[in-house]
C-alpha cells in the first residue's frame, strides 16, 4: 500500500496534464490532502488578462474548500519546469488561510526530486486579519 503522501505526489503529477498555459507554456499541477483525507487536484489556468490567471495550488485549495472541507493538511506541487515548483506569494497567503503552520508542503520539478517543508518555513509571517484588528 502506498504512503498517503506518495499518493498525493502522484496526483499532483497527473494534474500537470490539465494545465492551460498558452502564454507561459509552464504547466503546474497541485494536489491537496483535506482534513478528511480526500485528495483534490488543480492545475494552473492562464488568462490573456494575466491578473485573472489562477495557480494550481489555489485551484486545488478552492476545489477542496468549496466541497465544505474544514482544512488542508498537506499539498504537493510539481510542474514541467527545471527548478522546484515553489508556490507564489499569493498562494502562500491563501495556504495560510486554510492550512496549519505545520502543514506539509512537497515541491518538485522535472527531476521529480521532492523537497518537504512546513508552511511556517515558506511563510513565517503571514497576514492575519484578526491579529491586525487587535488593539484597534
């Protein structure tokens, strides 16, 4: 039987094929493991109006949360790139909304060598709306 994180990585690899990237030609896939244990996948979807582009990580997270999942326990991100597929700043902030600080993040690229991090390592000082309101 496969380790649950190996399955998560495999699903991220499959999701790369669903990317729509006619402008950058960069294909990224992500898979999130929800608190329920269910896996949701996503791919980057580009748009001619670049601000409307959505990253693979956010696609997967939004799919999970729109199915009433409570939180995300882990995410795997990979792509058709020569380096590791690290999440952008917007994705890191979205992760901080739905993942605990010790949630696992797996990243790889073309070589399929995976690195593992915790969210707190990739975004040590995330914006917290409620903390910003304290003392007001």
